[in-house]
C-alpha cells in the first residue's frame, strides 16, 4: 500500500499507467487460486499419509518383521510416495504457470511506463 501511495505521489499519471495491469493480474490470481488450493491440499494430505505410514512401520517394526510383511509394507509405502510425488508435481506445474504470467505483466507495466512516460 505504501509503495502504491508513493508511486502515485511521485507521478500520478505514470502510477496509474503502471497499475493498469492490476485488473488482469487479479483475474489471473482469481482463476489460479482454486486450482492451487486443491493441489496444495492434495500435497498436504499425501505427505500426511506418507508420514503416518512411516510412523506405523517404525513403531511396529517388530510386528512387521514377525509377520514377514517387509516387502508388502514397502510396496504400500512406495504407492503412498508415488501419490505424494504426483501431488507435488501437479502443485509445481500450477505454480510454474503463475510466475511467467506475473513476469509478463510486470514487463508490460514497465513497457507502458516507458512508452507513455
């Protein structure tokens, strides 16, 4: 907020020109946010499941060994890790799509300021 006020006080016209990209940025964020929320909740759930499984296997290591379930538990743990990896990849893809859009809008705002200023 302070930067916006300073920008407008220094040069009102250039301040408005520079902020002209804000509606587009707001639209991008409104569209991106629901997808990102779901993706990052998926990541949190997946890591929680992985941590719970790891905890169960560590605390119950004697039971796992006595029942000879090491291979089965390893396969189950791998499946949970794959789900966690997939969740992280999806969240990363969503995040990586946002930054270029913000960078392009920043470049457009600077271009407007240079052209009209």
